[in-house]
C-alpha cells in the first residue's frame, strides 16, 4: 500500500513539474549508459563511482537544461508541423547541442576533481569529433520528438534515446585513458641481457690490416 501511495504521489508531482520526471529518467539512464560502455564496449571492470558521476550529472544538470531548451523551443516554434520540427532540430545542433557537449566534458572532469586547465583541454580535444557524430543522430530523433511526442514526455523520450548516446559519450570520455594504457603496453620492453664490458669492447673492435712494409736488411 505504501509503494502505491508513493507511486501516485510521484505521478502527481511529475504531472505538475515535468522536469522532475526527466531528472528521474536521466538519473537512471545515464549511469546505465556508462555501465554499458564499461562492460560491452571497453571490456573493463565496472566503475560504479564513474556511474554515480554520470547519474548526478545527468539528473541534476542535463535534465533541467534540456527541459529549459525544449520549453524555449516550443514557445518560439509552437506549431507541431514537420517544418517547425525540422527547424527546431537544426537550430538545436548549433545552439543547445554544442553547449551541452562542452558542458559534459568540462563538468565530468570537474566531478573527477581535475584542474580547470585539464577540463578545458579535454573540451578542445573531444568536442569536434563528438559534435560531428551528434549532428548525424540527433536531428532525426529530435524531429520525431517535436512532431509526435507530447510536451510533458519529451524529456523522458530524449533520455531513452540518449541511452546509447550516453554510452558513446562515456566511450569518448574514457578514450584518452584507454589510449594511454595501450601506449604504455606497447612501449614496455623486457630487460635485455647486458654483455660484459670486455665483450662489448671486443665485439666493437675492428682489426685493420697493416699497410706498412717491413724493410729487409741487405745481404753483406
């Protein structure tokens, strides 16, 4: 009975404040995407602390900012026509999309307690490749969102679509660490046996035949 009451209360709250529904969805889906990346893409041990960071960032930053953008876009282009949806989706790729990607790399590094200079460097390295991938995926998904999905459920729809996208972001976030580990393995060379000093000298010594002629004393 208690669980049912909690469920109904939560449903009433989310109907009144749709952003809460999006925050709950992102708090669960973003860490799930992170764990999928760790387990099936990078083939590494599960890092639950990193998944917690994804949960906090997705629930308390991505969901509210995305809700704000969707609300603004709906007020600017209120019609649910295909043309309006395409316009909103394309505008998103040059406004909210780039800002969200930069915020992701910067914010996740801050949650890892890295210095600001390192956060900025990661944004510079990874923004362009991530944005190029995003413009191939999100215009289609957001067009469907603006045309077919009710406004109160749009944040939840995007959170479901972002499950695999979050796995991609987690992969991009961990890319440098994986490359460093691979590089260190390739650079490792086993200790070579050392030759004694005399052996080195003998092996490097080159005998040059003498060209001087020996004088033979004349016979008396």
